[in-house]
């Protein structure tokens, strides 16, 4: 779809040919609102197909990640059901670490998009401030880049592995 729009825009395809008309008829219901939104935000409405393609790619990656997480969760429940209480605690440690890592990722992406102080970010900030704030006092910034979330990510991985090693080792 985005390729067809690009080919019509660059005059590689005739806008009134059968294929471009079919694509336009199929994509208009999704693109019209997106074109209006892009124009309201000061962008070029002709770039809407590329924004739609980006949204589809990101949405697909999110769905694949959720699927992978669900399969991993089911496998860990199966694993835990065969073990004792130590395995249950290890599963809880893994789950908490995974939730914190996702919260760190959301926090970083929200900061890139200028959404750090949005109302829906309050739980994410509350969940990650306890690890980010002490590290900010220790970890220097690299120019305009704050690597504290990356350091926090590695600290979480190390602590998770140490705790699981102590529990199951």
C-alpha cells in the first residue's frame, strides 16, 4: 500500500490505473483519518501511508512480543508446577523483573516522544523511580544522552540472575 502510494506520487505508476485505484479504494477508510491527523500536526498528508506502515510494523512487533511473552509465561507456569516453593519464588522474581524491564522500556520511549509527564506515565515512573533516581546520582550523562535506564536494565538483569541462582542453585 505505501509502495503504491509512493509509486503514484513519484509518477512511476499512473494514478488512474487499475491497481492504484484498487489500493486507494481499499486504503481510504484507514488513511483519511490519518491524513487529517498528520495535517493537523503540521505534516504532509501524503506521508500518511508511511505513518500507517510504521504503525502496522510497530503493532506487529508488539503483538509478536505479547505472543512470545504469553508462551514464555505458560512454559514458566508448567515449569513451576513441577517444582517446589523455591520455583514459585523464582517465577515471581522473573515476572517482577520482566515487568520492571517493560516499564523501563516504556519510560525511555515516552521520553523520546515527549510524553514523560503524561498522566498515564505516573504508574510507570513510580515503578521505575526507585532504581533510576539513585543511579542518576552515580552514572554520568554522555552529552545530552542519559544512559541511566540502560544501566538500570543491566542492574535488573544481574540482580534477577543472582536471586534465581541463589534460589535454584
